[in-house]
């Protein structure tokens, strides 16, 4: 009988979920004698819906069907009942969040090993030292796993798992070279992460002045935004408006046609990271240390570091222009 690993995801956004994919892939290759189970507080398993075509089909749903698990104190008592009913036990539980209440409730599920960064690793079982200076939480968890398993291998997502039709469509739409992707729409409505459209227009036209073609990665529902940009940047392309395909895998395929991308902190940024697309990532209210994409070529512009402000629009246009220049020089080396 295979052993069992439970991964707890308390976040509800697509971008947060995509960050877990490197963890999924690394565990899958490093623990072949384990089944991997996913416990989601929001019960939105993107691997069966939005991200189905990524073909990550080795993740099992856990038996714990408690909505918003960990966010209510009553779950402490509800999980006790489920443990008895289902004889729950996991060889390893991996907590990918750091809220004390959630971790306290989660650790009551019977287990042998418990991996959590909450309170700087206070709940770790067994207690081990790990690299606390790493910004990304997933990388810290992976560091802990390497202590558990000497044969642990970090495995990035292999985009060859995606159906070839998406890449054929991407090549059909973006036939030439010198494309620069731009992503400016946000999924999370509770934090203002958008850059002013006037600034975006200036950035797009600056890219045009570099003999590059700005490619806006925006969904068809943003028709009004698309028409406004197109009227002011006639050279711009909007590939998602030129196809009947409507799938995140198309965005990944399109990214292979780009030289690099300019993006805010959103789901598309993390999709682009799956294909290791060079990026200029712009942050405002969210943490660049926590949510920065993991790619080989990355430059972060963070309003908190530049202007000590969570307002992304405090970043001056000169900062954007300068970084575009620097980034292009870096890619030419």
C-alpha cells in the first residue's frame, strides 16, 4: 500500500494555485511510493476545471470536505469527527499557508511528519533547520523536503504535457518575432493591483519605439479595454480575440512566442512562469517576496521598495522605461 501525503492549500486564487505546481511536480517525482492528496479550503480544484489541460492527473482529493477548512474554529471539532469516520492518517502533511488558526486545526489530523512555516517553523515535526532567508514559501517548503528525502529533486512543470493544438494556434496567431507580452488585468478584486491605463499606453508605445510588437494577454470579456488600447496603440496585438480557444494553456503556448513579458501580479504572471518566460513583474499592494514568479530572467518593480507605498501607480513612467531598456540589454547578452 502506498503512503500518503496531504497538501493543504488555503488560498483561493488561480495565481496562488499555480505556484503550487512546482511543489506537486517535485513531490510526484521524488516520492513515487506515495499518493498525493489535496485539501483545499475553497474547494476549487483548478486541476479539474480551469487548469485541466495541464494534465496533472496524479493528485487525489482528500476525504475532508469542509468548506473554508481551517478558517473557522468549529472545524477543530468537525475534523475530529471526520478522523473517526474515515480513519484518517497521512504520513506527511504539508501546510502551504502560515495562519496560526489554520495550522492549529490542520495539525490535529493524524500524521507522522508535519511541514509548516507558521511561527517560523514552530510546528515542524520532526524539528529540522531550513533555509529561512528564501522569500518564496514554496521554496522554503521544498528546502524542508530535501532534509526529509536525500533523493528529493526539484521538478519544474513540463509544458510538453499540454496538447499540441495550443502551440499550433499560438504560432498561427503570432507568426513573427519581436513580440513583448503585456498583462494588466487582475482577478482579485479586493486589492488594487492595476496600473493606470494611461501609463500602460505609454509603456506599449515605448515598446513599439523599440521595434517590438506589444501583445496584450487579456480575455475577450475585456472588449472595451481592448478597443481603447487598440485605438491608441494600433500596432498592438490581442491574440485571445483571434481564436476560438479559451484556455489558460493557450496563454502558456503564446508565451513561447514572446521575447519577454511585462505584467502585474496576477494569474497570467504565474501561468507565464510555467513556461519560464522572461518577465518584468510589477507589484503594489501584494508581496513581491512572497508571490514573485520563479523564472530564469526576472526583474521586479515594487512600489513598496521604490516609493515605500502600496500604491502601484506611484511608480514613475521613467522607472518602467529604464527597466525595459535594462531588461532588453540583459536578454541580448
